């Protein structure tokens, strides 16, 4: 599955966000891969963050992450840095992702 998401960093916290993304814990990276994610890219334009994930099964990934200590530890500081925090719901493949409007 290819999932596109949109979040927004707080304007006054963008430098902190950039720094935090340079230090993603290895335990979290391993959990991301174990949950079936083969690629996750985030682009930033001002305060807008655009995510593109290649994942085997997005709802299964969310379920696997729900109570994962590494993910819980990561979400707390991220929530302070983000203006718009994606809920990463299990319905994300339909309800929370950006819809495709055109593809070549």
C-alpha cells in the first residue's frame, strides 16, 4: 500500500523538529520495518510535512504500533512539535490519508 499523509510542524518549533528527525531511535526504525514499512519519506515545505509510506498493510501497522513502547516514547515529544498531528488511525488507508487525484 502507498499511503500519503499530511502533518504540520509548529512554526516556532521547526528547527527542533528538524533536529529530532535526525535522531530517530534505532528501536523505532526497527519497529517501523517490522510493521511492514519498506519506505517512509517526509518532505517539508515551510510548516507543511508530507509523508509517503510504502507499507504492506497500513491498518496492521497501526495495530502493531498502538502500544509499542518505542512508538509511545516517540509520539510524546513529536506531539509538542507538531501543529497538526496525524492520528495514525487504523482506517488511515481510507479516512486519514491523502486521496489520489492523479497519477502517471
